C-alpha cells in the first residue's frame, strides 16, 4: 500500500501546466502592449509632418534649409545692429557717409575711441550713468522684495486691498504721472527740492508695481513648509526675510536686476527733466545733445561705449534670467 499518492496528486494539481499559464497570461499582457504600441505610433506621427514625410529626402532637405535660413535671419536681426555700431565706432567719418557697408576701405580709426572718451567727456557721463543705474537698481530691489514679501509671506489683513491698489497703478499711463511727480520732486513734503540731485531719479524708480507683482508671484511659489519651520525655530519677520526668502529668490532677483539696470540705462525723458545740469546728466541724455557738434565717427564711438554695460549685464545674468526657480538646498528629502 502506497501512502505518497495523495501528496503527489495534490502537488500535481497545484502546479499549473505551461499551456494554461500562457492562456491565462495572454489576454492581460498583450492588451496593454498593443495599446502602448498604438499610443506610441500615434504620438510619433503627431506634428506638422509625419515620420514618413521626414524620411523623404526632399522634405528633409527643405526643412533643414528653412531652419538654417531662419536661424541666420534671427542672428542678423539681433546682432547685426550691434556689430554695425561697433564697426562705425572705429571707422572714419567719410567712410561712414560714403560707403557705410564697406569693410574699412581707408583703414581703422582707433582714435575715435580716445576722442570720445576724453574730448567728448564720455568718461564723465559714463560714470554718471553708472551711478544713476546703481541707485535705481538698489531702489527697485528694496521696494520689490519688501513689497512682495509683505503681500506673499506676511499677508496682513489689508494685503488683499494693498495688492489691488498695486495692480491698479499698472493701468495708469506713465505720461500722466510726469507732472505730479515733477512737482513732488520740485517741492517735496519733507526737505528741500531734489532737482539736480540723483535722488530725483533713484526714488521714483523704486515705485515699480510690475516688479512688486513679479516678485510676489515668485514668493507665492516658494514652499510654505520652510517658512513654518523657520517660525517654529524662532525666526522673526526680518530674519525670515533675510536668511530664508532672499537666498531662495536668486532667480527672480536676477530678472529684476536686468530689468532695472537696462530700464535706467536707456531712460531719457525723466533724467532730462530732473537733471538739467549737464555735469549730472547720463549718457542717454547727454549724447543726443552733442550730436550736432560732434564728429560722426566720434559720436558712433561714444554710442558704442554706452552700450557696453547693458551687453555685459545680459551676458552675466543670462543663466539666472533663463534658469528656473532653484531653491538652493532649502528643501531636503
């Protein structure tokens, strides 16, 4: 009498046959695979042209040529005026007037740069422009960061009304504000007149509602858990702003810095009104007034010198300008 028969029978019944396993696995495994293949083919064919069109040599060559022409057009459109200004800066005046597109037919006039820097006093006006732009940058950074911090992080009871008031100023044309702003600078509520002082340019530059809204939107995207943890550790409003919020806001500070410096560097009307003294005027105001009494080549050299700082500012901040919001290690996990 054998006693192993029930055990072996149970073992045989517990082990599924290969055919049955394949039969049970086929409906559930092949359906997602087929659906995935269909979705992959549909996703690959989406676009202006299908994958089959891209395999055609004529279509591929035509699109590559169109892309190359578009790239060349964008480069010429963007960099062409800067390169042409740099060429005029070291070109004699007669060549600029007679053959402006010729490549130095009578040599290079390097003396244009020296005359523009010394004789036209571009060095003095250049320093004025740097001072004006630096003060306007500090004013805008302080107002934008503190205003955005109050509206986004502190959020007092009147934050919603204050936010609507800031947004409402964006709909007021800047030209409408020239007269009341000029009268305020001429006779301020506190102190004497600010006319012919750099404060007349610095203080109004800080009243930029666009920068406040821009910084507030960025602060809204910062993690609130970091703020709560800092408050639990005993950080006050100033410590939270200085040690937590500002280090996490380098991308938006770079964007606001680029906007502030470039806007101040090219501003013409307001510095013309509040800085009538020629010794205090920046390049944007002084160079047009020297156009009638300055040689063309020297004037082009002065204009080329005045464009150096905006180009350098963009090259320095371009990665910060295009980079996403990096939190700089504030959130770990």
